[in-house]
C-alpha cells in the first residue's frame, strides 16, 4: 500500500499561506520602512536593513535638567552643531536650556533622525514632578541668597553713627556763646551722653550694661592676666579682645548699631572695664602715636596718612569718618605705608608701637 508523498510548496506567486513576500535587494512594500516588521502566518520578522535604536527620554531629560547649559542633551541626541552652539552660549544664557527642557517634558523633542524619544509615556509624570521640585528649590535658594546678599550690602553701607567730632571742654571754650545744647549741635548730633562707669571683677563674668542707645568707648585692663584674655559684646562688634597674658586697651562699641547690653569677660585675674562717652576720646590734628589698642579722633587737614607699626600680631586701622567705615590697614606684623584715612573716629588694633601722621 503506497503512502502519499510530501505536499509540495505552493508556487512562488501564492503568498497567502507562508507569510510576507520576499523581495530581492531589500525592496519593501509601499508605505513600509526598513526595520519594520512584516506580519505573516508564522509571526513577524524585521526588514533587511535595520536602524539605530531610539534615544532614551529619561537620559535626554536628565541631561537637559542637569547639564542643559552645556548642551549635553543635544550632544546625546546627535545634534552636535546646535550642541556646540548651546555650549558656547551657556545654554543661550539659560533661556535655550529652559526651552529645550520644556520641549523634552512635552514629548516634542526628537533625535537627529527626527524620531521621538523612547520611554516618554512611562517616565513623563515622574520627570515633570522632579523638574518642578528642582525649579522650586532653586527659586527658594535664589530668593534667600538675594535677601542675604542685600543684608550684607545694607550692613556694609550702614553709615557709622560715630562720625561727629567729640565735644570737649576745649572745643566748647573756643565759642564762649555756646551752651551745652548748642555744643551738641555743633558736633553734629543731638543725643544722650553716657556718664562714665567702671566695672570690676576677677575671672570669668558677664556684666549687664545700659549704653542708652549711643556709641561708647570701653577700656579693658587686666594687668596680672597670664592666660587667655577675652572681652566680647552681644552687639555689632562682638569680639573686642582676644589676647594672651596681660592686656590694656580701648575699643569703640556700637559704631553702626546701638545694640550692646552686656559684656562677657574671660580672664584669670582681676580686671577693670571702664565705659565712657565718645566725647572722652582724645583728638589728634596732625600726628598720633600709641601702643596697643586705642581709639582716637583724627582731625587732620588731609584724608591721607602715613602709618607705621612695630609688632608681631594683627595690625588694623579702621576709620569712621565717611559714610562707609574705611579699613585703612589690615596687616600682620610690621607695617609702613600711606593710606586714605578720612577725618573722624579711628580704631587702632596693635600689639606694638604705632604712629599715624597726616600727609
């Protein structure tokens, strides 16, 4: 009994059973692109000529968000020319980088071949939320940075309130017709005056004071101190003295703000703290000299001064004669030079001998 043989394949013209037609040389049906699958009875297969995979939306978004100003997103998408232009302009001063970020989040960004980005539908919600959070955080940081910068500028430009010349018995005597009230007006201020007071103690202590909301000069002395000697305030100047061993010197307090209500002393021996009105400050007209920390009123004919110092520590000369305090000198060790020093109150900090002479 004979068995039938295998059924021969259909003729080449019949494509209804065994899938999609085969074209030589990569020819495709109308409307189909290289790499597109052809459906058939036994599945699908790609065309003869494939293409590169689509670029990732997630990677493009991260580049646009974090490195958009450098054109990293456009380099990744293969758009080298516009990537270089974006890099050289720092993301079009930020605007180009922002526009590319918005286009990417909107799903309108494409690669060099004009194809959409892969994974947009899966990651767009997370990308939008993260982007909004980052933008809000940067906005908040920018606002607080602006406020802090404005505060620093405002503090630096705060006019000192110790610019007027001190009223002394000599200046009052020079005008016989002047009474105490008019003398205060001559000095350029109408304010309460501090009565001198002296605080004493031994070792560490905190002293409450009432400076009546006006500038003052304090003289701190600890002749027998051998360890670290510190004088601090809760006002604008904060740390006035930080020395080792015996100390004697004068300092201005509340030069720009009247906020000092206490002094904190750290010492290992008996000390005195004398608080006086700024009218007690001595006046110098052409030359001043001293040793250590000292306050003086500089009433020279010129706003230039020759300054010298012989010492090992920090040497500071700060003037309060202009609307903004002048840091004329801030050096360590010996010093000699000519600086601008507007007539007015001057704070000198030194651990040696110093001179100031008008030029």
